[in-house]
């Protein structure tokens, strides 16, 4: 499971908009918004990996920091 609120927090700490992060992660803004808002609680591992890379962290660290 991924903590969408954490992704949102990390994104904002890096002064990134949803659009910027979505482009860097090569996912849609809608998908990112749904993850951040908890509508998608179990995104594909590939999506988590892309988001983590765009945030300059590993997917493992991103998932561990959610707990």
C-alpha cells in the first residue's frame, strides 16, 4: 500500500505541482491525484517506482516512509 498523503507532502516539499511530478513520472495527473487523495491505494509497482524516481528516492524508501 502507498500513502498518498506522503507522496503529496514530498511533492510539495520539492515545490512540485501535480503536473510537474506526473510529467517526470510519466503518469497522468489524474492518476497522481487519485493516488494522493487515496482513491487508488494500491497502484501498480511500476507507477510507485516512477513516482519514487521522480522524487529522487527509491520505491522501497517511499513505501517504508509511509509507515
